[in-house]
C-alpha cells in the first residue's frame, strides 16, 4: 500500500506542495554528528518516515510524479535556504520530461514563503490567477 494516496488531478492543481526530495533528509541524518547537528525540520521529516530511504523516496513529490500529474505552477525565491531553488528547477524539468505542463516562476532575491508577503504577494497573485484560469 502506498505511503501517500495520489490526489485527484484537480486537487493537485490547487494544492501547494513543498517540493522536497525527502531522501536528502535521510542522508543528512546519516551524516549528522555532534559537531554538525541535524536541522530540526530534517529531524521532523525523518521521524515521520522512520529514517527509511525507501519511504522517503515514495513520499517525495519529485519521485511520485508521473505522466498523469496535473499541470503545476511552482513559485520559488532564488534566495530560499529552507527549500533550495534547485529542487523546484529539477521538479519543473522532471514534469516537463513526463509531458506534464509545468511553469516555474522565480522571484529574484526572495526567501521561503515570499509570496505570502508584500511586495511579492502583489506580483505573484496575477501569475497564480492566470495559471488557474488556463488550467481549470
């Protein structure tokens, strides 16, 4: 039985996924030591997954994507240190390789969750509106 049930196409179009390759958290846990303790979010993810790399891969949106995935809009700041911008770039490329419509909007200098705050909010809402009008 899958760890995570696949959402419907419409739900995927309206969901906000944090594109995390959970497997990187498992490897960070294995490499952590007293001098460089594990980040708290890594610890939380690993507790949920039981430190199991197979479960981490199964739960990751990056690895779960297939040709039935809904069109996806990724909003990411290139100064995000919580979820590296490169993860959205690689997920965007993966979706396109699968033949799934994917758009990546990158906000220069923006950090994690930027689109919830002014002045970014005012710039990203029209991007989201246009995407949803095209896709729904």
